[in-house]
C-alpha cells in the first residue's frame, strides 16, 4: 500500500461509513437545495461549485482502493421543490454524476443519500440537526453509531451528532473568491486536502477528533515508539476536543494500544 493511500485512509479502522454534509462541505456555495436557473444545470457551473472537485474524486476512489467496504453517504437539508428544475435527492445526484460520471451510484447508492429538511416534517433542525438522517442511514446500513462519522461545516450538527453517540468532525466552510459573473476563481475550506489532513493522522500525529483512525501498523511505518499494553500519548491540536480514549488494535495481532488527547 502506498504512503499516499495511507494518508487518505488507514487500513485498520472501525469506521465503516463516512457521512458527508453537502452544502458548504462538498459544495463551495450553498445550493439552497434547489436549482431554478437553467444555466446552473450546466456541468461546468456544477463543477465550479465544488469545494475541491479533484480532491473529492481522489478521496472517494482512494478510500475505495484501501477498503472497498467503506460506505459513502450524504446527509443534507434539501427537499424536493415543485417549481425547481432540480432539487432534493435529484440535485445531490446531479452533482455526484458530474463528479463520478461512471460510478455515481456505485459510490453513493440512492439509499445512502438522506436529503430532506426537518423543518418540513415538524422538527426543529436546531434540536435534531442531522441525527435523524444519521439514524436512517445507520439502520439502512446495519451499522453501530461508533462505526459512522459525520463530516459537516455546522458546529451545531456535529455537537448534536456526538451527543447522540456518533462521531462527528466539523470542517471550515469555504471562503470563495469569484469574478463579476459569479464564477468561483478559488475556494479555501470545505472538503479539501487540507481539511482531510486535519482529520486523519499524517506523519503519526492525531490532528483532530476522528477516533480509531490511528492504527499500530501506521505507527510502525512512521517508526513511532510503542509500548505493548501501555497508554500512548500523541500530539493534539492547540484547542483539542474533549478527552478521548481511542482503542486501537494492531494489524494481524491482538495488541491493544490506547491513545489519549492531552
């Protein structure tokens, strides 16, 4: 396995599903869940609205190469709009088809897309966040909560997901620079390489709250000191999340390693 693939996805982790927010995570601008103008349906305009299309493609295909069993999901507040050209699940699917022309439904089957707004189902999104979306996906995929992680630009959604027992990581919403025609010239933030490298471990460092992505095999590749049966301390961000105990299991062995945030 190449070092580049290890940076995308360690090969010994309990995480079985990545659940991505859509607007301002995968996309640079908020779509508001619908397209009303024909020009916005053009593939070139959709490509222009990804936070980082090249990295998104690299990430999904790269994770699949390391572990084909990982599930990719989307959880977004977007309902079908009767007067729109494209909305809700169809809007998400349109973006995915632009990103993965041949493998859109292979990577993201219809049952792994939750696109609906809690407000339109008599729920308060400030109280439920993406938790019902996550629960629907969990039941569909027959997974445990600790086998899923939400990646979202909303701190509230992440906090609510963690309180409900899921893993969740907040990433910065994109900062965009566009021209007078509204064409994005550059975007910083959202789902991009920099964000991903702040989630997983690069060079043996836990950079964010993405539990159980660290594995002993990765540590050995990086020649980090390990003591069998003893707690291991790894670097944490300047403002770390709450104390976490991470249970790791060595590849092809029964040695347990525990990592702590200081």
